[in-house]
């Protein structure tokens, strides 16, 4: 009889412990969701900047063709410190093309947004390899406007079959806080 009572008592304890498991999992889930919500709200503007823009927001003054080039470029035309300043914002700084064929030519559109109070001037833009070029719609971007970038990667430019490659676009500009901005693309090139 004593053994039966002990057995029933243990069985009730196990049931009692099991009833807390779903409640504990729910509490962990709520905490995790709260943390994700706070993290998304407090993310820096650069990370949450929108790629959306209106056609009338695009600047077209003095377009640039960025190619692979060595050496130094012109001096960056910084504005005097006591004047309004430009501020560059690149909503998407990297893109993975995924798997591409050994002769494929792929492209991606990026934007540069000027969220500052003075014109953003791109003094130089170049790529890290001859297989990558970029057409930038303007070298001078007024406040509140964007320049579009058509970045093109030619997988057949080099014999890179079977490799994963990473290529960049370097943008030198007159934002005193970020005078050099980079955009990177990656591709895994099939063997055949």
C-alpha cells in the first residue's frame, strides 16, 4: 500500500512538472519576440534605409562609369565645416548573385541617397576588378535625391570557373563622415 501511494505521489509530481514546460516555452518565445522588436526599432538608419524612390528623385547630373583603375583620383571637394554638409546613405551595401554560369553577365541596381543638407559630390568611383563595372546616374546628388547604380559583373572576364568571387565598387565622396563607401557583390561560378 505504501508503495502504491509513493507511486501515485511521484506520478502527480511528474504531471505537475510537465504542465510548466509549455508555459516556460511560451515565456521564452515572448521574450525573444520582444528582443527582436526592440532590436529592429533601435537599428541604425543605415541598416533600415529604404531602396524605394520615385523617378523624380533620381539625379542625372554628370553620370559616372566606374571601371577598375589603379592610382589615386582627384582630391575630394569637402565643404567648409561651418556650412551644411552632405550625408551619403547606401541602403544595400552587398548582394549575392548566387550560382552563375562561367560566361554569364549579371547586374544589380543599387542606390546612393543624399540625406544631408548640401550636394553630395562623387569625386571618384572605381571597381576592384576589370570584371565589374558600374554606371552611376550622377556625380552630384542634391539633398533628398538619389543616384542609381547599375553594377554589372561579367563571370567570363577571367577564368574563375568553380570559384566564389567577391568584387567591389568604391565610391569616394564629400561626406565628411564617410568619404569612402563600398558596395560588394559575390557570385559562385559553376565549373561548366
